[in-house]
C-alpha cells in the first residue's frame, strides 16, 4: 500500500495507533488533536530540541531499515537533550513524504521511534504529515530539568579537565563499512540520558555537549561558547575494541575517524580540577568515562606520539 | 548570496542574530546550543504542536513573499495552540533547503516568523538546518495553559450551541485571486490566541477547534471526537464584507468557499445551552462571534434557503 492510498487522515490514524501503545503518565493528551498536552512537574525547566533526517542526505532506504531511521532520529534528538541533563517527556514527528512511498516504510520509522521513545521515557505525542517530493522526518523533543540546572556548552574554564563517555569512531566506521559492503547499518547509538542527568548533580561539572558532529567539531563549539582553548591527548581518546584492525581492513585513517567521526552521541564534558577520577565518574555516570585533556586559555592542540597535530576544519558539515 | 556559500554554522549564526532580537523573559536559553530552555510557570500544562510548509505544495515563492511564508507558518501553529486556550512560550524552526536557495529568501522567512513571534509572545528559540532538494519549513510551538484547562475537540454534547469567531472564506478567496491574477498573497490571518484563552475561563465552554481544513472538515473532527452530530444554518455562517460580489467576479461558488475553504484560523466552538449570546461572547472573547447551529445526536446537516445540503467529502486534504 502506498502512502497516497490512505489519505492524510487514514495515515494519521495508523500512526496514532502505533503511538498510543507507548505513552507516559505525564502525557495529558497525545496524538489525536491539533496540540498535545504534557504536565511536567513544577519547579522544572522545559528543554526543547529538534533535528531532521532527509532521504538521500542523511539516510538511504538501502542502507538504513525504516525502524533504524526512526530510532536514529530519536537518538540524535535525545542526545542533544542528554547534553543538557534533561529528562525526556515527549516528542512530535513532522513527516514529509511523496505519495508513492510504501506505507510500511513510513510506519516502520514511526514504530522504531515510538518503541525506543517508550523505553526511554519519550512517547510520541503528536506531529504532522505533509506531501513533498523528498522523504524527510523532523523530530522535536521536549524534556525537563530541575530549575536552573540545565547543562551548557558555555561553562568550560581554564584548568578544567576534559572527559568523554563511551568510545568514539564507531558510527563513522559503521558508515564506511555499510557503503563499502552494501550492508545496512543496524546499530543505533544509545543517548547518554542517565549520564547527562548525573552531571547536573555534580558540583564540579563545567561545560557539556554531545559528540554529534565529531570530537574536534563539537569541542570547538565548547571552546567558542566558553572563550577558552584546549589540549587533547590523541592516545587517550577512547576507541572501540578492535578499532585499529577494523580501520586497517577498510583502509581508513583511525585518527581522522576518532577526531572527526560524527554521530557517536557520547557526552564530552569539562570538570573543575577537583573533579573525581575517570573511574569514579564511570561509577557515578553509569557509563565508561575517559579523561582526554584539559582546558587552556586559547587554541586547540592535539598531542600525538610524534608531536602536535594541527587539526584542519574537520567534523561533519551539512553543507 | 546562496545558502550554500554561508555553510551550516554561518547560516545558523545569521538566523540566531535575527531571533535574538525577539526573545521573552521566560526564555532561559534560546538559539545557540543543541537545546533551548524555557521556564513556564508552575501549575501549568505544557502544550506542543507542529506544522510544516513545503515549497510547491503549501506555497510558491512566486505567490508568497518570504516574510509572509514565515508569518503564515507561525499563524498556522499558533492557531492550533489557540484552539487549546494555551499561551505561546516559544518555537523551534526546522529548515530544509537546497544549497542554491538565496539566503535572503531563507532569512526573510525567519524574519517574518521571529517578528510576529515576538509580537505574539512566541519567540524563536531554536531549530535545525538540513540540506534537501526541496525547500520546507517545519515549526514546533510550545505553550502553556492552566493545569487541566486545555480545551479539546472532544467535549461537544447534544444540545450545545455552535459558534465561530470572525468570518470564513477569505483565505480561500485570497488564494483563488492570487492564482488567477498572479499577485502575491499579503494577508496573514491573526491566530485567535486571546479568544482561546478567554474560552478556558468560561464554564459553558464545550469543544473547540481551529478552522484550518475548512468549516465542515473541522466540524467533522469535533463531531467524531465527541461522538455527536450537528445542524448548521448556512445563512448564519459569517462571511467577509463584499464576499458575494468577490466570489461572483472570480466565478467561485460562495457556499463551497464558506464551508470548505481552509486556513481562516478562526475558532469553532460549542457551548452549553446556557451560554451567553453571541454579542456577549464577542465582548468576552474580544473577537466577533457568530452562532451558526447546534449539536445533535448524529449526522451533519446544513440548512439552506432551499432545503438541506448534503455535504460531500469537502474540506482540504493534503493527499
């Protein structure tokens, strides 16, 4: 069945049925009217973020299954929320689709998103459907955080230590492998929601951002917003098991994937000098934490075994 | 200058500069990080809605100037919010654009939206920019309403009287005129925010919806959600001054424009039988109010001078 055969309201009804299976008790009103109603607790700040996936630009049906498209779109948005330390409350999906798109592709996206949303406390509560030549999905996520406690990229200070959760480079490697071997990407990075919330409770927390554009690109966002610089130690950038071998087998430069690879959705954060050790933070954030450098008055340098790297304009760009 | 020449971050900086001129004191953090932070008051429910405009489907640059595209997109979203009685708090704009789009077209959309948003208490606080083949703008608006007081389309009861604000058919007429005479549409309907808020304070208020798809289509949404029917009186459907003559000069059927014309963004609502008169409601809602029928157990009928109309599947469909 093609999307065009259902009609707008028929399509919305199918989407609503999937979404209604996955709600939360803070959802006063979900899909079905022009506007959704949430009831976050008093004394909380509301956090909002939005991100989109366009067919042919951010994904191809050939390399991503529909449920994975939905799950990755949600993960990208929730990662932005995690970087503020907020708890997700609900999301709205704006769909643009040609009438010729198979309904199952579209509902697969909704299903993947609604299921993960339910698991992560972020039910699908509304949205919009519009006709277009190119398929795209734009998601807006709402979350809440204790009043005045939202983390920011602008709070790094000279002398802060720099940390990152998990490992970097795996999503970039997935992408190269998928394109090279014509296999779909199945892995969906897990947004670091719990780690973000834990960071709001620590007095030593400085700046925080999620690594979506690449380590250096996102670190630059922190440095610009905080008006500081940084020294990184390449050897301390955490990499997945078997990373060097995987890079070699695909003919990839591991340094480039580590420093510029995007969409890993790990949290990069700074802490005042009196911060706990990386292993104490690992316990506190319930995620592996590595220390990889510190904040300087200006400039960005990466130390390698053979001297200093001068990074170019790396990172991902949409243009 | 084309969009592609600025790069993603250059473009975002230009958008942020426009948005920062138009903020509100409840905006804790606007454009500049991955997520925006709002602080609505305690004891309030958060209301969220989203809508999109796609070039070639919902607008053409030839018939809508960029500022008008932005203003109409905001009006469409705020009208959905008005139908819940919520007060707007802020909005996020997700932009999809080819690299060849002139920057001034894109910034014109942002400017129109940010200016009206500021005037209407709904600052632009965030968003996303993505490359695509087709230009489109997807907007999400967040608002708040007194706890438990959000209006709904599902609360009409048999015996309720039906009212509508303003007049209907003007937007449909604008569209015909613009297409026929190749002149751009300049008018932007004003969302009925104040009227919606006033309805939340009245004990006699039943159901409420905004007229975006057309009077009959939106009335049907109310009837389905409330599991009731309605009788309308065609002669009492409020029309703009000079409407009959304008329809005649353009060869349009006035009945069709009144009943099926969309995008007027008026509020259609029901009230318990003890409701004030239309003129008392006009004072209370600070908008012209007309009474145009009542709620019945089932079916939808429209009375005309020559008998009953059996409306077909009218109203606007995106497919």
